[in-house]
C-alpha cells in the first residue's frame, strides 16, 4: 500500500525497497505478488537497472488475472515496458507494448490511461518518422480527451498536437494548437511550458517580438527545462538585436540552469549507483547464503546416503549370514538324511538276511521233524 501511495504521488520508491522485498517473499502468488513485483520493477527502472526490472515486469504479468484492477496493472506493465524500449530507441517494440497497453485499458474503459498510452504511441511513431501512424494515435488521444471533458487532459493533448505539427514543419498549425492548449489551462497549472513553446514557435516563424513576449512570460517558473529553453531562445534573440549584454545575461542564466540540471542528474546518478552497489552486495550475500545452504543440503544428503549405505550393508550382511546359516542347516539335514538313508538300507539288508536265516532254520526243523516221524 505504501508503494502504491508513493507511486501515485510520484514519490521516490527507494524507501519502499525493503518492504517490497518482504512483500515479494511473503506473497506466494496472485494479485498482491504481482503488484509487489510490479513496483519493484518500477523502482529498478528508476535506479537505471532496466535489465533486472524487465524480469520483474514479466514475472508480475504471470500473477495478474482477469479482474478490472488486474487488467489495469497489465496495461501499466506494458506501458512501462514501452517506456523502457522507447528510451533505448527500440521503437518497434515500444510501439507494440504501447498498443498492448491500449488494448488492456480499453477492456476496462480507462480513458485517461488510454490517453497517455496513445500519446506515447504517437510520440514513438513521430520519432520513428511514421507521421501517418503518429497522426492516427494523436487523433485517438484528442478524441478521448474530448470524451472525458477534463481541461487538464485537453490542454496536454492540444500541446501534443502542437509538438506534432511543429515536428512536421507546420508552424501555423503548431502555433494554433499551442495557443489553444494555453486557453484550457486552469489557474493552478504551471503554464511555463506552454508559453515557452509558443515563444519558440514564434521564433521559428521569425516573429521575434511575439517570441520575446511569450519567452519572457515563461521565465516565472521553477521548471528547469522550460527555463533552459526560454533563456537559450532569448539569448539568441538579444544577440541578433546586438543586445550583447542582455544576451550574455540570458546565456549565463541558461548555463546556471544547465548546471543545476547536471547537478541533479549527478545526484540522481550517485543515488542509482549507490542502489546498484547495495543491490550487488545483497545479491552477493544472497548467493553466499544460497551456496552455504546448498553446501549444507549436499553435506546432509551425503551423510544420509552414507547412513543408508551402512544400513543397507548391515541388512545385506544379515541376509547373507542368515542365508549361510540356512544353507548350513540344509547341508546338515541333507547329511543326516544320507546317514539315515544308509542306515535304512543297512537295516533292510539285515532284515533280508534274518528272514533268510529264519527260513533256513524253519526248513531245518521241518526236516528233523520228518526224520523223527520216519
């Protein structure tokens, strides 16, 4: 929830890193697992670790189902992947991801999300010199902004139209949409970008007075990018008018702004490097723990196998001993049987002999009795 709130308010997700790691380990599967992986991916992207982030993005897609909020997160994943490919100038893949995001947003009829995705798709096509497709997505964006009738979205969309026409060498159309975008801004909106854009278009048209008016009006801002563009353009105007002191002042202001941008970028880069170093340390520690765990598991497995071998050997030994005893007993019984068989044979022989003796004795008695009678 903290990650979600930080992301919605465009806060740095870095303080949520530990919580995200805990959430990823805690949730086994489902929406919360997917959401944790998604915000971890956004954090890694912000820290310049896009390769690692993509693994988390694709991992999160496996966890999301078909409910409206899960479909929205699928769209957000593809939108972020499109941003990564766009930053790497891989325009074909970027466009594919933005159109996939558009598909998911359209399923749940999230028109505000569709506006952003179509705007980015248009920008990709414009950079890739496919003006026809860029115009198609721009029209889609403008139609969606008109349907939701939100002045902020309408203003941003009209500004995108101005950028499109400026990029396609149609300064009059670019100026028309830039002024129209300015007319839709509300009182709380920082108009410096719109004013700076109008001033720059006037400068391209050669109308330096109008350009100077809008560029000077855009200086009252903390938007460093708008300030840099305005000071650089004003320096060019003053130089052409031979107001070298004023041109130098604007150039000096421009340099200060660029230095502040560079300092901010350096600070951000240091933060990214610090995070990457911490991540590498954590990975190394985790690998060490995994290696130790694997070593313990392997050792335990080897010990278990050795114990099993000893047990099996004991069982085998007992079986062999029992078998030997059995064989000995069988041999002994066989020997006894042979002895008994011999004795039986001897006894039978003796009985035969005795029978013959008895018959002989009986015959002798009968002969003597016959002699006595005679």
